C-alpha cells in the first residue's frame, strides 16, 4: 500500500499509514452500537438479579 486517504465530511483528506489505530462510533438507527453491546450484558445482569 503506497498511501491511503481518509476523507472527512468537509472534503478534507487525512493520510493513513499501516499501524494507525482507528476509533469509530457506529449508529444503528436510533441505537448506538455501544447500547446494543451493553444491552446484552444488562439483560444477563437483570436476569441474574431476579434469581
């Protein structure tokens, strides 16, 4: 890979190189991916509390 560019919403481009870390927030409709993942743990925790 010679070079890669990440395009931002305002048409800016950022150079990327191998080894760069990336963080992203992904929205699934009105529910974020974080809520989706944590929801499974919350459900399990709540079921354990009921016992």
